[in-house]
C-alpha cells in the first residue's frame, strides 16, 4: 500500500508557500488552467491515466478522464473508469458507523469489547477503554502502519487472525496521545459493522451508500468488478524510468480500510452527500448533520510548522473520523488520500466554499495528485498563481537525492571484510513472529532465500551485508521494499532472534518489517 507517498507526504507538504500572480476569473478559465496542470503533471511524473471531478455549489463543474487506463494500450480514461480509491474508503466506513449511531444501534462511546469480546490490545487498560471513536482516530498507541504485513501484500490471513495478532504488536506511545496511521483499526471497524448488522461490510456499504447514492459502477473490492467491464484502470510502478503494470485484485484484505474501487462520476455523488452533510435525493439522509459534524471534528492533533502558519495561514491540523482536517488560507479543508501499489488518489472538500474534488490516478506518484489538487484550490479559492507541478517536481528530485546520498554514505561505512558468524546453512530455519506467523529462510546452492509464510509475494534472496546482517532482495522488484535482516546470536552461537528493517526510508510504511520479532520455531 503506497501510503508513504500519500498520507505522510500530503500532511507534510500541504502547506507550501505561494507566489503572487493573477487568479483566473471565469469557470472556463479555471478549468482550462486545471487541465493544463493535469497534463503537465502526467508528463512530469509519468502517470498514464488520471480522472478528476470537481463539485462547486452542488454542481459537477468537471468530471473527465485524461490519458490511458493502461500504458501502451488504447483504452482511454473517462469519468466512469474504475480506480482503487484505497484509504479514501475510510470515510465511507466512518459514515457506515455514523449511520448505525443515528439508528441507535451503537454510540461513538461503545466499547469495542462489548461488540467483539475477542478484541485485545497489548495493554489491558487500553483493551477495556477502546471505543468506536478510537478505532477511527489513529491514536491507539501502536506504531505507524503497525501490523499491515498481516494484510499487505495479499496474505492468507483472515480478519480473525488480525484480531488475534493485535495484542502482540509493539506499543510506541501512550493510548490517545499521538497520531500514528493505523489500517488495522479500520478493518476492525468493518468487523463491528458486520457484527451489529448481521451483514458483511461489503453488503453494508453497497446497500447503505452505493445503491442509495446511485454509485452504479462502484464496488466494495476489485474482485467484485465484472470481468466484462474493461473500463478499469491498471496500476503502474515506475522502475528505472520505465512503467511496469502491476497488481490485479488490490487490497482485498484491507476491506473497510481501503478496498473500494470507484470512478470520478460515482465519487461525485459521494462528495455531494458529504457537502450536504449526509443529504441526498429528495430529503434523504445517509447520516445526520450531527454525525457529519462529528466526523469533521478533530480527534487527534497533528503538528503545524511555523512555515505553514506564515505561508498558508495554517493554524491547526489533525484527524477526525475518516478525514484529515486543517485550515488553509482562511478556509477549512477536509481531505484524505489513498495509496495502493501503482495507484494513488485524493479527495478534498472545502465545506464553507461548497467545493469538493476527487483525483484518481493509475501510477503511485503522490506528487502528481498533490500538484493537481493544489492547482484546483488555487483556481477555485482565487489564490495567487503558482506552478505546482514544478514545485513538486523539484521536491521529488530533492528527496530522491537526499535518500540516494544517505544510502551511499551507509554503503561506504559497511565493513566489507566482515563475515557472517555461522555457516550459511545454520541461518536456514523457520522463524515465528507472534503477530504475523511463520517466515522461512531456506538454503540451497550455497545461498539463502526468504519466504513469508502468509504472503506469497514476499519471496527473495538474502545477500550478505556485513557481520550477521543480510539484505533480502524481493523477487518482485516493483515492491520497492528490500529489507535488512539481522540475526542476533546467543552466547553459545545459536540464533536468538531475527529482526528486520526497510533499507530505504522511501519504503511504504505498510511494510512494517521493524515490528517483527522472529524467534526460531521450536
């Protein structure tokens, strides 16, 4: 799940400084400037296809596609092309819970263990006090992306396994004290919805959101898309300057945290309902105005830099229920991004301006959608002109250069004369982690390889790095997630524990290798 370049980058770089210029005045001029920016972003960041919709004053003022559903093919993106919206699913899951609260079947203060008695966090107090609000607020005390390897990439583990594994994840902060993005809590929110209604989360979202709003092409997960529907975007990962088509059924196990596939035409209906505080059709409601306000109130605080306050008039930033929140040049933004391997998306609402937008892309460059949505804000908020594509292109190159230099410096400090303490064959064992399960290291032809027991895609060769540390190079290079594998020995020379850590800081945080504590399986 390529959330490293979506969630974190969006929050960190939302508040960029603006240059002075003359804003566009007419709707036609605004949209012309936006389309120009979209095309430039696609070319700059190698994005084959983009779809964008803009809603202003309850009217769709733009809803169209750009480019191709798959690089090298002829199918063009249009307003009905399906993309994975990934974590933009979270707001829908929050809305389903809000609907149940309106019905009186739950309250936001309902304890999770009252619905799912098997729910257990690492700390007994946290387990007892954990509420529905806590599930949606990213302040559980667990680390960033903790446990995501149970659902990504494509595992054989079930939601029951996820709930069972929670108590073994490491705590990194006090309960409700810090923000740390957490997909697993939204998976559990989906289990709550299923338990209370007696229907699966997939059935609930279809019956409560998709059907009433008329989101006729939207599916709860990719595997539900008809094989006859060819208007589906393919995901792309750029490697060494070339685009690689990847994936198939994306994020099936993310379910209520990120599995929805939708189009900008359908998402426009969802965004209208959001701007209308749950209202749609002839005085119908997905959720009440009270619940709309609840979801758009800050629950977990995020830091705001002095630069953001100076340049963007930003004074607060935080997370509500399924939404990020901050002020920006005098207005409140309600927004979220979503990322999967080879696809990223962005949704932004400006409630007091009755403005909303959705950007869907079939390449994992968060820089592209950031440039596009900032351009839209510039046009519709009449902010000074700025070339956001150039801004993010410069940022991208700078970040790549910094990481490249860091990795080069680390490589220069490696003790090239060091040797591993044990014969290679001695490292070949099955290891077990309490929350993930088994991981095998195999020996053949004088070489070591690793295979995650529940994750077919996590298979790779171990290269010696230095001393008792190796690097696993995954066979699927599009994962971009090579990791250090460090063997800690007992005094008698046997292996005590194995730990892992991503080699590059650019690795998606859902590869939470650092949370693993692998012990030789007895």
